[in-house]
C-alpha cells in the first residue's frame, strides 16, 4: 500500500460514511392516493401524524403505521367522500371504497 493511500485512507473512510445513500423508497412515489369526490377546501391534511398533500387531482401520502382501510377512513373524515383510493398501488374495490366512505363527515 502506498504512503499516499495510507495517509488518505482515514479521510476516504469518513467521506464514505458521510455520503448519503439513496434508497429505492425515495423513487417509489406516494404509497396512498385518495381522490376526493368533490374539490378539497385545503391543499394539505394531517391524519394521525400522516401528511397528505394535494397533487393534481388527489391527496397523496407516504406509508403510515395504520392498516390501509384505517388510513382510508381517516382521510375521508377530513376530505369527504372519495371516488377512488389506493394503497401501495392496490386500488380499493367498490365494496371497500363504500365501507370507507361510510366514515365521511
């Protein structure tokens, strides 16, 4: 091993430790997509610590700690009835969406 490399090794190791690692999850996009039946009054909602942001025609959010049906029920309590809801790319069927919408104010 050259003396130049030995001298630089501690600095290289530190640089590697401080370099941010880009994970796959950063590219995955939103986990939840909730499309309200009517235009929302707000552009951002918070449900039990989950931040929902308005994007084009739907509220979107990262994966939360609750089950998918609970997340749907929480967003309808704030955004009103939904015309569509998906979690992790899986779209709720009519029965699941109807059950979710029953919790709307």
